[in-house]
C-alpha cells in the first residue's frame, strides 16, 4: 500500500505474539499490537510504521483463521451481515510515537457453504483477518462499505499520511521526481 502512494519503505516483519489480552477491547488490541509491532522492528534514525487489523462482529473478534474450519466459520458468521473492520496504526521514530485507530463498516452478501469452501481453496483467506480479503477474490462478497477501504485492506492511507506529516515527514518530497525542482508549497 505504501508503494501505491509512492513512498519509500523497507519491510521488516515483526515476531510478536498477537494474542488478545484478557478484557481488552478490539480497539485497545489493534492499537497495542500496532505499537508492539513498530517497537519490535524500530531502528535508530528511522521512522517505523506498523498496523494491525481485526474484524469485529458484535462482541466477537476475528483475526486470521488458524484452520479451514475456523475460516469457514468466520465467513458463515459474516455472511449477509454488517461488521466492523478495525485497524490500528503506529508511527514511531524510537523516541515518540503516534497512533490512530480507524473503524470501517463492511456488509457482505450472503455466502453459502459451497461458495465459502471454494473461496477457502484459493488460499487467499488463510492469512486475512475475518477470513476474507477485500483487495482480492474476497471483494466479490462485499456488498457495501462505509469508511476507509484502505483500512479494510490493512493500512488507512489518509490517516497514515496525517501521521507522517505530524512527524514532519514530507510525503510529497519523496513522491516528486528528483530531477524536478520542488515547488515552495510542496
């Protein structure tokens, strides 16, 4: 997604436990995990960006399915219903950190068991919160969305841009062709 908005980056997957804490809300969980991920890979002198996404249906929170049975169960629960996709973002320079949590409402069309099993066989839902990927084949199930599409994919781009600017990082400086002169208001 950072490539989509023309920003330079390096991927550093963190090795952290993503289990929820007892009594923790989904909002608290995604914020905590985004902070833990950022801190786990933070390097001196670098801005580090991390995010975590969870699908919430009422009091139930769906992360990445651990099995086919769990993945099919998630799709069955979400079928024909609206749910929240909640994404936490953390940006840190190692000394300061900023976080944002973004919630988007997604409504899926009804998904029968045969269709859910066919989707599972594609391999796509195995590593997606809620057992579906809006940016891939799973997008065929999405009937309606209210909020940030990019947050559902896993990184709310508008909010990320705001966090970068609060760290005095000028995204447009990195987007412009180095051969051209940067306008004064850039």
